[in-house]
């Protein structure tokens, strides 16, 4: 029986930093955030665990698009939908 994942909600973009776990990729997003207390901007990073479908080949350093889906496991609620390219 083949599982079907329906995407809904948020669409994000990030860089794959690890593919060591089976069917899972760790994707890192770097964002600039404003801290009102210090009146400064700072870089913040988020690491998201995403499911790798069978029809998509992903390696470390690839820039990918993620879409939110139903919870797949304890830490995975995103799925990789396409590979945009390699990191610059």
C-alpha cells in the first residue's frame, strides 16, 4: 500500500545539511530576525526534518522546497516537493 501525502499550509525553502536517516533529510533555513530590545538584526537558523519521497533524489548541499503535510512521525511534518538547485 502506497502512502499519499497531501501538502497543505506553509511552503518553505532551505538547504539540505544531512541525509543520514532513512527517508529523512534535515533542512536548514537561515533568516534575519530583528531584536527590539537591542535594536539590532541577527541571523537565526532553523533545522527542519523533512520526508524524502521515493521519486525525488536529494543530496547534501541541495536547495529544496518543503511543504507542510500531516504529521508523518514524531519530528517530521514537512515533505520535500522539489529540488531547486545546489547551494551557491
